[in-house]
């Protein structure tokens, strides 16, 4: 009997040990697992990669896994990522990548949908409905989720409050143009403002400065150009159909739209704005044009969210406390492809954008550690982690979630806290201006430009970069530029298969579905 009791005691002890082991295993569910993530080379305290380094220790402690971060310079990202995927080597478990890689990732069947993971309670919770509707589409394809929320990029207008509030400038501008100096509602007004300030001494050094600057070169210049073109090219409507809410191709024929009259007008506007910027800006990246504005040598700029943060650093910026911001201007006429005529409007056609890299994590189908990789990306997407990373500013993670926007800049809808931004050392009025402009861009525009993410997007963007550069440097006319880009797009579509591209393009647009309607969503 004693032997039996002793045996039972031993069994109970073993069971308890095993139960305790399972508890500890659940506490660190990926003990011993190592995952490799490729991302933009921003450094440990720089944009995008810095966010991964910042949370690495706490995520490793939480999960027991090891996070290996591989930084890749932006010009090499596409080649290195797709070399790994096409070879099937599976060196990387996941990628925090630019959204314009999506089409090629989907076409190659290189990444996996995450809908089942999102429903599983063992992973960190994040709600895609917290993200604004236009940029929420970026993490989806064909009705499935492939990415976790992380970064949300867009361009808005930044201007200098000291110049716009100067009585002398106000008087002189009104005398010259016949209306008050204020943030532009149309691109024509933006051009008037840019021309007015060009050549004037804006920083007190006795030399002439510039009215406007934006990105005029580089692989992303095509998207930034489309942020202007949208006002002339994109016809809003309740649904995504052949003539509404499209900008790049006719979704029924895959005919490139770049030769339409709307594009011609956008090209002409782009060039006139370039004449108000330094000639050298044709070879600048983001940094140089940011610095021109922050050194008080420019009055107006169309730029991304990074500028709002960078302008607060007084070691680099002289415009802290001087920002005024608005969403991008519009146009009082838009080319209607359905009638093949210009449509005159009573109010500007203001088209929102989600342009920029908009970095976020996707999982390689070749990963042997898919669950651990999703855990990392969902952890980054959770409000408890993502919101502080956004507030830090230096991480390059820009606001775009409902909880990023305080009620006072979002008509009471946002759930953010302005004081939390101010605690991070930013000027209250500056951050109110930029957040307010971004809120309007994401939630209050007439429509939104579909993101440039179909298969072949990188090659197409290279075409825009080359030919826009030739146009701005007077090597090509507007008509020749349209023809050159058109021919490149036709070739790329044909090379990849016209019918396949048509299906991918329609899937990327959510073709036939209702267009993003943030105001209706907010009222639910």
C-alpha cells in the first residue's frame, strides 16, 4: 500500500512539474526560436529600423525568441529581398518593407495572409479599424490582410507662419494677386505663393531665397508627382469603377492614363513649381529639401510627416514654432475621362494621398518561424507599443491611427492626447498644425489616390523618375514625357501579361467596391 501511495505521489509530482513547465513555456512561447527581419537601414536610433531596435529587448524578454535585424540601404532593398524570395532560400522570416513592393510580392506568391493569426487570441491584439481607411487598404490585397499596421506616410503642405503673418507680405501679395495671402486651396494658389516668395530674402542673410520645394528626384518622385496630379486626374465617386477613383490605368483595358489632358496640366504645374525651387533640387534626396525649409530659405513645401518631427530639433531647424500646415491643394477643374472633357467645379477637387514608403511587416512564405514573426509584427502594431513609438518622432513612424489624433485637431473623433506629444518636447502649435492637416488628408478629402503597388511598380516608378527628370531639365517636352512614360508602362504590362496585370490591378484597387468613406465610418 505504501508503495502504491509513493507511486501516486511521484506521478502527481511529475504532472505538476509538467504543468509548471507548460506555464513557463507559455510565458515565453518562442523560447529558442531565432527570426531574421530585413528592413530599411536607418540605424539603431534612426527611421524605421530604430523602432525594431527600440523594442527588441522587451520583445525577446516577452517571447524568449531572438530577433536578428538586417539593415538594407533603400536603393538595394528590392534586389536583396527578391533575390532571397526568388531563390527560395528563406534567409529572412519577414520584411519591414515599402508598400510599393506589394504587387511583386503578391504576384510571386511570396508572402502569406495573416487573417487567421489576427483572430487567434494568443497573439498581441491590434485593430486595423484604428487605421485610416485609405492607408488601411495598403495592408490588404484581394480582401485579405497581409501586413500589420506600422507606418503611415502621406504628403501635406507646410508653410512658415512668420512669412504668412507678416503685414508687408500680406499687403504686397494682395496687391499683386488680388486675394489674401493664406494657405493654398488650389495648386494655382500654391504657384502664386511660390512665385511671390521666390527671390526674396527669407532668412535675413541678404540673399534671394525660394518659394517652394518638394521631392523632384529619386525613386519616389513619381508618387509625389501623383500627389499633385490627383487634383487634375482623379474623379471622385462613391465606388471604384472605370472612371472614378483611379489614376494610373484604365482598369478595364490597362491603358495607361498618363497621356490624358489631366496629366498634361499636372506636368505643367510640376515644372512651374520647380522653377520656384533651387535648380540643384533636381538631384536632391529628402534630406536636402527638408534642410532648405528648416534653414528658413523656403516659404512653402509639400512634404511628408518626417518634416513635422525634424523641424522641432533646434540643432538642425530654425522654424520651430513657425509651422502652419494644410492638406494638399486641389483644382477647380478635373478631367473627366467618361465625357473626355474638363469638368468645372464650384469648390476645389481636393484629393488625399497615402504616398511615401508606408513601412510595415509582412511574412515570407519560406519562413520556418511564421508564428514568431507574426507575433513580432502584431506586437509592433498593438496600440500599447505603436503609440509610444510614434510619439518619439525619431523612429520615422508617422501618425495615421485614430489614437494618434487628439480630439481638438479631429473634430472630436480622435482619441489621442496632445499633451503626450508636448511631453516629447515638441511645440504645441506646430504639432497641432501638422496633426490637423494629416487628419484632414486622411479623413476629410474628396477622394484618395490609390497607392502605386501593382506588380512592376518599382520599374514603373523608375520610368517616372527618369522621364520627369528629363522634363524638368528641359530635355523633353510635356508631350514627349507623357509619351515616354506611356510606352514604358505599356511595355511593363505586356511583359508581365496584360490579363494577369488587369486582375492584379483590380485587386489592388478593390475594384467594384465602395471607395474609402472615412466620414461614414467615423459616424458608426
